[in-house]
């Protein structure tokens, strides 16, 4: 049975979230239910699993893991700003 939760993916890793955001996944919320550990909530896509596999396990300088530096800096700034806002 498909629930509404199946279309979202939650991730507590800041740099994992930055990687997904820079690769084009859509951030829809930041769950601050646990005050000591926020979770980034993305719309789930079929590519998400392979992107996280690449982020976590690819070799240094592999083409799949490379991101334009400006995109990465922009993603970091955007997610940090979203962390300190009340709502996205």
C-alpha cells in the first residue's frame, strides 16, 4: 500500500542533504521535531538511492560525485538559511 509518506525522503546528514539538493532533489521541509537533530525532507525520486550511494561510497574524483563548486556553495548557503528560518 502506498502512503503519502512514501513520496518523501528524510535525511539528517547536512552534507548528504547538500549533495542531494545540489544534484536537483527538491527540499520541501525541515523537520525540527527533535530539537537536537533536524531532518531534511525531500520529495523522493528514483534517482535518490543511487545519488546517496554515490555520495557515500564513490571513489574520490569519480565523475558521478563531482559537483560544480558554485552549485555546492549555493546549496550549503540555501540549506543553512533554511535551517534558521521558521518555514521553507
